[in-house]
């Protein structure tokens, strides 16, 4: 699985705009094949700090999800506003459900 993790620093006056744009982005991305879901969250301790997280089945699903025109038109500009001081795409190496953890093989070449 691939995680897209985008961090945003958004003043309170612009928070409603981010929520509207992120909702549209989540609707477009989660409608793409191979997208397993996503969410927008705000930091409890720093209300100007936001994060958008979207889960994809694979690197290919992630790349394909970003290619349709509506996604390029609405989602890509939002993602371009995310902080660039840290990586945004991560591979899942361990996940857990119901108290059971499962390890996954890395997608990166050794």
C-alpha cells in the first residue's frame, strides 16, 4: 500500500477554503480505481497544521489516480500548496487491524 501524506500550514481565516478543496480532492481521488480511502485532519495542538492522507493499493494505483483531467485540475494544485520540507509518498511496511499486525514486502529495490 502507498500512503500520500501532505501537510498544510493554514491560517484560521483560510481553513474553510482548505476544507472545501480537500473534500473535493478526496471525492475525486477516492473515486479512482485502487484508492482505498483518505482523510483530512487538523492538529489538536496547532490548529493551523493540517494533514491530508490518502491510501492507495500500489504505486501504480497512486500514479494512475493523479492522471485524470479533473484530478489534475482540482487536486494537483491543492497538493502543490502542501509543505515540501518532508516526503509525501510512503510505502506501508506494517499495518494492523483488530489487534493483529501484518508486515509487507518493501516496494523499493534492495
